[in-house]
């Protein structure tokens, strides 16, 4: 459902929102691939569900009107959900 909503928002608002979504998904993987070199705080912040949820709530109820931010938060939340749903291969 999150992926479908992210794709819908990307198509609705155009190229800037699609780029924002892809950048957030890529950032998630860059931090994962950095492995032990990534700072622990950054590693945990990228995987925290509360940050994208806070962004979505602030966007919904606040005076912010910038669709790429909303779509990026949706993509981030989607990436976290996918990461938690798929089994780890190590």
C-alpha cells in the first residue's frame, strides 16, 4: 500500500517528487552498504520509522507545501517496510 501511494504521488506531482523518492531509497541503501564505517547514529536514524512518520504528520498538519518532501517520506517509509518484511541474507 505504501509503495502504491508513493508511486501515485510521484506520478501526480512529476519529476521532482520522483527524484526525491529515488534519492531517499538510494540513501537508505548507501548507508546499508557503508556497513561498519557508517556512524551508528546515522545507521539507526535511517532505519527509524518515527522520522518519516513525523515528516508525514508535519507535512499533513503544518504549513509546509512541498510535495517532494511528502513523497520522499513515503518512499523512506516504504523502504523501511520492505527491509523489515524481507528475510535477511547474510
